[in-house]
C-alpha cells in the first residue's frame, strides 16, 4: 500500500518540486499510511482533509496551495487502493 500511495503522491507532486526525488514526500506519506491504518473506515472527504493538514504542517500554507478538488481526487485514488487490499 505504501508504494502505491507514494506513486500517487509523487504523481500529484503537491509542492511542485523539480526534480522530484522518489522519497521527497516520505515523511508525509508515512503519516498518511499511519492514519489509514488507525482509521479503518474512512471516506475520501476525511482523508482529503487529513492529507491537506499533513502538507500544511510540513510545508506551510505558503508552499502548499490547497486545491480541494485535486486533494479529493488523490484521496479517492488512495481509498480505492486501500479497498483493493
């Protein structure tokens, strides 16, 4: 699951880091994975909110520009992966 989430987050590249290293978002991904493990039943809206909180915490509001539709789309992708496991 973590590898798949890493791929989703890296494809999204929310801070638009160039060039993007494979482990660039490692701490944020770890937090998201931990949260998913602790929250077995979660919907995409709650996950999207949590993802936004994580990126604001790590990068601040000046670097992380919140695009709610994109975050929700990313959360939906992650939820799909979680349900496939």
